[in-house]
């Protein structure tokens, strides 16, 4: 599939200052794209002056106003599009001027492409952010990471990737068929790994495209709104939900076996974040069970495909 047009969707929540800093680079990347490319801001019910500022400074940018569902707001926004491939960005992302074309090219070259992700650095260009994502299982919990040992030798090499967070291009139809970002993780963390895992289990793939460059501020919306401690707690809660929802077989058994050890260790050391996160995840048990049942129903060979995912991406 060679897309003949595309859109860049920028997710925003109370991020007028971030839009002011980052949106010009996005508009310039869209303007320089050889494929016709528009820009849309998906506003998650901002309470600041984001929408007023956009109307004054960028009246040609379309704004879709939606209730705040975190990344899952993209699910509703993509239903309003008809482009075959779209780019999904957080509002704290800058794009290099020539970043769009390489991401789109993947979909013309790869029949199994679900998403493509750029090489991403911090704003100052000094620290690699990803998006060549790998996974590890540590004491029963699955974590997605890009700065793995030895990653420096691979940042400029095209490869498969397990997930993409703040910026990716995605096959819009396949995204919607897969259900998009799962709102069970709201307000955020781990949704990108869950999406990449589900795509893999459906026989689709994510591609790391280092020719495309992006720059990410990181937690610029999340941390000020929620605080560092809450962000850490959400990461643990959602990692637990990921395991309960997705894993099967011996890998799930090992995860469950580690839980009492982790809980006991957390309480003994007086670090109660894990225990609180566990209780919060457990309070969503009915949602998790339903999501698991819907996802796994009629799926033969799940464990084999699951282990192939970890064999490919685990370090």
C-alpha cells in the first residue's frame, strides 16, 4: 500500500506552551512531505487556552475536540479520517523536516506493516529516546525499553520494533480493526507496548526507520499533571494489567509466582508503591477479565506466537 495522502494528528491536553514550541516543526514537516499531508490537533478537553491559541495563531489547523481518554482518544479521531496511513504524535514532539516520507515508505514496501517509528532523541539531541524498542522480563514484569545495553551500535540500523510511544505512523484501518489503544490503561503508560504486542499476535509488524528523525521532550504533559510518584505507580499498575490481559502459559505462571514475593518485599522495605499499584490493578479485575476473554477467544497457537515475540525482542 502506497499512501497518496496522510495526516499528522497531534494529541494535546493543556499543552498550549508545548504546541507553541513543537507545532511549527510539525507543520514544516507536513509542508515538505512529498505526499500531501495535513495537520490535525486532537484536543483532549483542555482547560487551558490551547484551542483559543490555535484559532488565533494557526486557523488552518483542524482541531478535533474530544473527552480526555489519553491515547485512546486517537481511536475516535481516526474514525473521522479516510487516509490509509496517519501519523500519531504527542504534543511534546518535534519532527525533522524530512521525517514523514521514510515513515510512509514502509507501508509501500511491507505488506505486514502495522506501524513505523522514527529514530527519536531528546530535544537537545544528546540522549537517545528510541524507538527501536526491546522488552525484558524482570521479576515477572514485562518492560519495554529502548536504551538497552549496546543500543548505541544499533540506533542507525533499520529493524523491527516492539512498540512506539510518542510518535509513529500507523495503518489506520488495521489500527481500528485491532481496537486501537486500549482505554483500560487510562490515564496512560504501557499502551504502546500493548498495541505492539497485539499487532504482533495478529501477524502484523512494527518497523524502526532511523532515516526519520524526531525529538521528544518526555513527560511534558504527564508529569506536571500527575507528579512523578503517580507516574511511577501507573507504570507498575499498567504493567500488571498488561501481564494479566495478554500473557499465557509458563510466562504467565512465572509472573503470578513473583507477585507474592514482590508484594512482601515492597511491604518489608516500606516501599508501598508496588502494593498500591497492585490493589489499583486488581480493582479493575472485571475489565481485565473481559479484555482478556475478548482478546484470546478462538486464538489458537497463542503461546507459540507470544514466545516468538519475546524471542525476537527480549534482551
